[in-house]
C-alpha cells in the first residue's frame, strides 16, 4: 500500500558555508512565490537524523586547539575528530576517512557544493546510520563528503547536527551544552 502526503516546503536562503542540499521527491503540484506544494511518497527516511532523546542538558568537554573547538565522535565504530563549525550547513566527513569507515560513494549521490570562499567542489551526500557524540546517538544523520577536502584531518560538525539542539559554547570552560529542541 502506498501512502502519499501533501507537504508545504518553504524555500529559504542560506548564507552558510559547506553545502546546502535539498531533495524533493514526487511531483510539484503548485509553485507560488516562496512556497512549493508537492506530493511525496512517505518513506520513513528522516532528514537531518533522528536523535535518541535524553532529559535535561548534555555537557560535552571541548578540545581547544589554535582558537578552534573540537569533539570526538564515533561513526561506524571509529573515532573521528570534528571541528565545531556553526557556519557549515552539514556534517562533513574527511575524504581520506571514507575507506577506513567503509562508506561507499555512489555517483547518484554526487552534488556540487559551494564553500564559504565561493569555490565550487564536487561532493557526495551520505547517510550515517549511527552517529555517537558523548552518549548522544543520532540515526540516519545526513553528511557530506567533499571530493577534494585538502587532506583535512578533522570532519566538520555542522548545523545538520547542531540545529537539532539548543546549543551553547562556553569559551571559558570549553564546554558544549546541548538541549533538545521541543
């Protein structure tokens, strides 16, 4: 049995680095101004990810290096260092870690990304089945892998993760505080 759902997508302009990716599945019914009404197939796939809920706030100790803040997270049972980047639209995994993590890149998932400096680069959109950060588990987190990331040593923890929370960075104590949005 197929289920169809009419949804209203609000088109917005994003002034963030990393890439902005939008998928619309189904047929566009009507496009007026800044609103698009479309019929889509309900697949159960979450956009952005599904967070394992916790009560209260979660405080995460940050690594402070050269004026930037990092955290360690786990992807496919491997530890990866991530730079906290509120200017990045998406979580990014360094290209050189793809093989180590067993991530398969498919041509059908290739996209073009515009970086903060205006450079356009080829990238791949992937879904991370499980993403762990200090006891927080996110299922089906959307991430980007840049085709050329200049041998980046760390990933980017961008807004596809951070925007699921009210978050605060304490620059004196080097603490990231996360609280679920209601």
